[in-house]
C-alpha cells in the first residue's frame, strides 16, 4: 500500500469546504479511497504541458449575450411549492448569524 | 411472440409505419407498454415513475390528432422513457438521489418540450446512478436496475434504466445523458444502440447538471435510424442554453449511403489490458464486417488515451462539486430540520441526502479546486484536455472515423466493483475520451460474448455525427441480433 496522500484532517477540511457532514467512519473510508484515486492522477505529471492553453470548453462558443426581454417567470406559488419550509411568502431557514 | 409483445419490440420507424397503415393505434401501443412495464419492471427496476393512465391517454389523443392533421413527426406516438435527471413539469424528478425527495419540477427540459411538441409519448422516468455518477446503476438511491440479458448482471450506467427499458420492451426509445459514457456503455451492456451527439448540438436546459462541459443528452434505441430521428427532434440551438450550437443538418440524411472507401482508424490503446477475450473477438469480427462493406480499416495510435481517465476524474468531479453546491435543502428537496444554524442545517442535509459515490466526487472536486492544488490538478487536467483534443483532431486529418470497443467487458455481476471505486471508473475507459474532446460517438451491438451483448463504438470529429451514424447504420444492416429480445 502506497503512502496515503490525504490525512484524516485533510478529508475533514475538504468536507467542511464542501459543506458536507461526514461520519468518522466515512472519514476513514474516504481517506483511503480518495488517496487511491488521487494516486492514479499522478501520471499527468509525466506530461509536458508547458505553454499549453487549458480547455474549459470544447466548442468555440464564447460568451453569448441575448437581448434583455421580458419573459414569463415562475410565480410565487410555483416558486415556493418545492420549498421544504415556508412561512407565508418566505422560505424559512435556520439562523444565518448565531 | 404475442402480438402485444411484438408491438413493444418494434423500432420507432416500424411503429410509425404500423400507425400509417392503420395496423395499430397509439392508445393500443401505449396500453401494451404499460402492460409490459407492469409485467417485467418488478424484476428490472428501470422505471422510477410511470405516468398515470389518464395522462397517457391525453398524450395518446394528442399524438392521434397530430397524425390526423398531417403533422406527424418520426416520434409521433412513439413511447419514450426519460432518464430521471431530465426535468419534466409536474412529474417527480429525482436524479436517483434522496436529496431531491419531494421535488417536482415546474418546467420541462427543452428536450422534453420538443418531444411533446412532436407528439412523442412520455411513459415515465428512468432509473440512473445518483446524479448520473456511476457505471453500473448501483449508485441509485432507488435500488439497482437489473440487466434484462442476464441474471444478477448490471445494465451499465449511468443511464441504466434507459438502456434496460429499451432492451426489455418497456420503451421504444429512451433519452439518456452522457458525461463519460453514460449513454454508450449501458447501451453496449444491454444490447441496444446509444448515441451521444456532438457536445452542444442538444440543449442541456433542464438536465440536472453534473459536469457541464461534458454533459450531453442523447437517445438510446433499438436502431441507429431511431437514434438519428430522435436527435433531429431534440437538437438545435436553444436560447435557454448558451452553449447550444447553431448548426443545420439532418442527422438521418446519410444513413443509406454506402461506406465504400471510408477510412476508419483503430487506435491500439483502446484494446486495454483488462479487455475480455470475447469482447475483443466480437470487436475484431465487426472490423472484418466493416472491411467487407468497403471501408479501409487501419491500426493507429492515440497515446494520450491512457491519460484520459485521470483528466476526466479531475474535471468531472470539479464541475460536479460546483454544480451540486445548489442542493442545500432550502428551496427544494429534502431538508434536515432542528440544526442550530443554517450552515449546520446545510451540512446535515447534504450529508444525509447524498450517497457515497456523489460524496466521493464532491470531495475529489473540492480538493482539486482548492487553494494550493488547483494548478497541479484542475489546471493540469485542462491542459491535458487540450492535448487530447489535438490528438483527435490530428487523427481525423487521416481518418473519417475511429472504431473502438464501447466497453472492455460485458455486463458484470452486481456488487463486483462496488468496493473499489477505481475499478468501477475503468468501465468507462473507452468512452471517456470522447466527452473530453466533445466528439460524437455511437455504440451499436456487435455480437455476444458468453450470451451477453458487446458494443462497437464509432467516433467522428465534432459535428461529424452523420458519419458516425452512417457507419453504425451500415454495420447494423449486416447484423441480426439487435432486436432479439432477452429471455424474460
């Protein structure tokens, strides 16, 4: 078994960045699996990419603008229909500032 | 075969002919499909929801009206399954995830509204790997799909429900999505045809996003012609998807041209170490057939193929980690209540709502994009993506098309790869490079190995979709197995 690329603290840190609560068991499993997967990525380092432009998108579409026209949008009822917690005309969430 | 079963195993073109000759009606065909789903889907689990009878009758009558008025299209009255990461107004859309529990889209994806306008019948929504992440359909929160060709075999993924339903006579055509092979690989494993068009030819509006620079919607069907006809209906520039392309061609227009003199390259890197002997034999036999049809077959090399998997598993999870940040339990879907603050509530909801593979990919993507690692992973992968694109562009200077196996293996057993994520990722080794380069690709059945289907993949340059379809169609005409129903 190669040395693992990620530590437990690394996994917890990434999970925090991703707003993902994971259990202690998951931290262990993810540490092992993610380290294994990341090890396979190291092959890219063999390739010389000096001066090669990155591809974000494979077609030559550039920023596309359209006219600013009024279009039908969802009404309030439709917008709120899927919200788990609704209070009157609002979506209810837990306190944002403690 | 009974008459009812026969109508559920027709191609869309055969079905259209039967409508035009007055041999059957839309209501009759829709009823046969509902019956078929009721009879076999308990075993297959291809559908996550089926529309109720009343809704199906309304759709059937609309299709009949299209035909009466002389407005029939190639999909009018044709029963479709829609993969459940494609939004359908008023019909639950799950993306195979618990996190969308209770969510019903208030709008249709552009592909769905185009199908409806053309008179197609939407039967229901298809099972998939959660958020289209997987190669076996075992990552669905609603249980795996079983391959109609074999006991205890996976259908492939992530459009496993789509491919299995077409193979099992539960739909005539299905819409899937393909980010790294999710249309072509399950089509290969289920013995049906799967077509991923050039990136940008089909609008992604209403497709629940996974890897936005890779995702593409396309058809799974029993014939190449049905794939081409469906692509014609769902494709085209859409103001709601700024990456959709303006182009003007008929996907079906070259189907009947012969392929004499066409140059087809066979890159040796796609005969990977783990390829099964039966898959290799079926693939090599299909090359003989193409040669017999007049094509020039020549071995070639695409050395960067070996790096495509790493590029994909950096770029796709990076894009996914951003796309899936929207699932926070605030505006829709499941939500864990009772946490002290919004941050904790979001973390708890995502921790409960996402399955293991989705979490793995969010974490990989977040890591690859995080400070200090961005250059080594994400930027590096994007640069190698450029090199892979160039390698394909160079190959298409010499060749009209490229032929490869679609999958190195036939359908494997449930559970065979679930403990080792990287082994599962290798299932897509032949399909992933195509998404990286934005190319069109099609998988067409090319025989059986140990009684399970093998797929031949044909690739073409960007917007060369007609070439891929033409070659696949020519090949298909020589084969006799594509409509053979599995013994259900």
